[in-house]
């Protein structure tokens, strides 16, 4: 049901950008930060992927040209890969994960043979193990898609992801209560919780258009972080 006074796609994208920036700052400069700041930044980071995954499903649902949507993701994934690898190593960036997720949504709707569809989805999930967010990324995307029409389907998706990732994080934080472990726990609890609230209040409205800014911001902020890291000699 539409919520005219709720959260727009523009607001969700801004929240994702804030969370993404906070998370990457924590990952790159965490050792230079006070423990409390590190925990707070990691916790904000939990906003990002759930919102990106949810908006991918919305984009797929409303796009008039899936191929053009995929090409846009692929182009910015390629542009982002160099600064991402310089910062985080040899794995696919999150736009690659989203591109795989988009392919799996298309496969779900357009491959009539059940066995071939299952094999395609399994292959995509396996491929995502080489990317940011690993196999959980496309699984979250598929859960958002298939549970969308159920009451509180988005909240159920977040509950599944939160338990799968949050329980190991809780165990780590209990056995080794460091700033990093507490930050990771905050990522999967506070961050996921806030993302759930924002998504649950999404009103289906676009809000201000910022499609190109969102795409461009991802590689731009990665490059800026790498330059800062290089200048600091880290």
C-alpha cells in the first residue's frame, strides 16, 4: 500500500549513501578512529546493502528496459572496480553483486524450465561468492523479490538476513568485545534495524531524481578514500 507521507526512493538512496560512506571510512581508517566512532560508523554501514538490494528490486519492477538497466550497472561496476580493488582487494564490488542479482531476477521471471532456472540461480549465487557481500547478497535480493507481496515481507527478509549474519556477529562480540566486533554487531543490528524501518515506510514514490549522482558517487567516493589513504601512507 502506498504511503504518500512515507519515505521516498530519494530518501532511501541518501540513507544508503550515508551508510556506505560511513562503512567504508570505518573499513579504511578504523584503526585511526576512537573506538566509539568506529562502532558508530560500522553501525551506520548496515543501512546500505539492504536498501540497495530493495531498490534494485523496485528498479527491476518498474524499468522499461532491463537490458539498459543491466548495462548501466555493468558500466559503473567496471568503473568502480579499480578503486574498490585498491582499497579492499581482488573481489567484485557491490555493483557486481547487484548486477548478478538483477540477472537472477530476470532468470526467475523468464526461464520457464524449472531445472534450468534453479541451475542458473545456483550458478549466480556461487559466482557472487567472489564479490562484496558474497552469497548472501543475491539471496537477500531474491527474498525481497519473492516476499514483496506478503504482509511484512520486507521485514521478514531483513529478519532472515539479520539472524543469519547477526548471530555469528553476536557470538564474536561476546567472546571478543573489541571495537571491530562491536561495530560488526551494530552493523547487523542497529544498521539493519534502521534499514528495515526505512524500507517498511517506503511510499513507492521516486522523490527527487538522483539516478546518475548515485551511480557516480560510488566510484568517486572510493577513489577519494584511496587518495586519502595513500596521502596518509596507510
